[in-house]
């Protein structure tokens, strides 16, 4: 549910990655998702509980801290639950950095978002998104390919900005990175086959807690 105070409820952010879309990107994962897909890659970010409250302006500045960043990726959680705030982040980021691209994941189908948006800010967010990856995650259909969690999910080029770059949103070889700091390990990207099993085993041996930067 969108916060009427204008702040976003943010589970995590990451500045600088090639694993969540073309170019050098920053990513934000919002807290809270009403869909609860079985086998979700980010189960800790499903509950609609307070995480970190941040304004769109502050979040924009955080995501653009690296001057080389040329794209943003929105995931969660469910971005459409906080669509108005994310739309403002995208608007501010593009004003600061013209030509920046926006990729967004959602468990909803695009048709439903347009016909029956779950929050008032959805039309504004869709207007800012260049590539939308839509549909619920289905574990049995996870084929290990592309920038989507399972083969039932669709890639929509809502603008032409990223349509001719040859990135391979649907069939590219997946890549991901693991960042380790203190007692936490953080996985960024859509995991290749078996990586989650290896990651979980390594974390269990180390005694660290986990965080998932997957859609």
C-alpha cells in the first residue's frame, strides 16, 4: 500500500551492478508484496512491515551516488504497491541524468495493471518504465534463462530505449554477484541454476544471515 506521507518503505538498495539489466545500474527493493508466490527468491521482503523509510529525493540521490550509473532497476517486494514513490524516484533521476533507463519487475500482469491498478500511482510508474518484467514467479517454470525468474513471466518494452541493445532479456545467460560484509551475505541478480542452493550452503557454514537482491 502506498504511503500517503510520500516516503518509500525500502528493503534494500544497491549501487552499481551489471546483473539486473543492461549497463551499470542501481537497484532498489521495496518491502511488502501481497502475492506471496511459492518459492519466492526474496521471502523476507514479502511481509508488509516497516523497513527503512526514505523520501523519493533521498532515494534518488542514493541510487545516483555513482556518476557512472546509467539505469535503475525496481524490484521487491512488489513495486506496484509503492508505485507513486518509485515514479517520483524515476522522474527525479531522469531530470538529474537524462537518458537513464528504468527496468521494473512486478508479479502483476501488465493488462491488469492498466485496467485495474492496485494503487493510484501505477499509471505514473508505468509511464516512467522502459522495460517491465511481469507475472508471478512459478518455481517449476524457472528455466534459468533471462532477466526473469520463470518462463511464464513476460518482458515488455514499454519504450524503445532498450529494445535494440541486444541485451537478451528473455534468453541471456544469468549472472549474479554475492557481496559479503560483516555477518551478512547479499545476493544481487536473478540467480543462475543451483546458485541459491550453493549460496544457502555457504551461508549456513559461515553462520551469516542472508539477504536476497533477486526479483
